[in-house]
C-alpha cells in the first residue's frame, strides 16, 4: 500500500511540475529574470504550492501519527548555520544559472536532452562529494603527522 501511494504521489508531483512549467528551464529563468524578460506565471504556481502545503500541514498535524508510519519524522535542526547558508546559496545560484532544481530535472530527464543529463550527473556528483568529503577531511585531520606523510 505504501509503495502504491508513494508512486501515485510522485506521479502527481511530476505531472504538477510539467504542467506548471517548472520542468522547463527557460520558463524558470524567465521567472527569475525580473529585470529582463520576466514571466510572472510561476508566482501563481508558488502561491498555490504554499497554500496547498499550509492546508496539508494543518490537516495532517491534527492526527496523532501519519497514515503509513508510526510517527512523524520532522527535522531536528532548527539553527541557521554556515552549511545551511552555503547549501541554500549554491542551490539558488544553480537554479538561476541552469533553470533546474532536483525534482524538475529528474522529471525533465526523458525530454530535456543532454543538458539535463549533464546537470543531473553534476548534481549527483556534488551530493556524493558533500557526503564523503567531510568525513575524509575529518579523518585526515585526526591522522598522526607521520601517517599523513606516508599517505601524501
């Protein structure tokens, strides 16, 4: 049941991205270009998304637990830190330059051409690096000086 509902929700989300134009990088870039060929139509999409999300949260959080899980899984972090600011900045710059964010890029993969494939490959590489590099750097920092010279 959970797999079927996840599939239906994902399909609905993907269709929404296509219908709204968020899977079209040119439309996104025109929306972000407020000093040029500005296309305000995505503002309606954002307003609808914020309204739907607010109503959804209001309904769902009245329940003691989710329908298909034992408990709600909410983020524990509440602090705005450097990692959050850096990640948000990279996301925003990437979205503005390329016109894709992760969800729409995945939806556009079958129709987006080689540019979409390159974007997704770069995104997945960066996500992998963001997970692996901190532990490699921490491990290197805790190595004894003699061990660091042998590994260099």
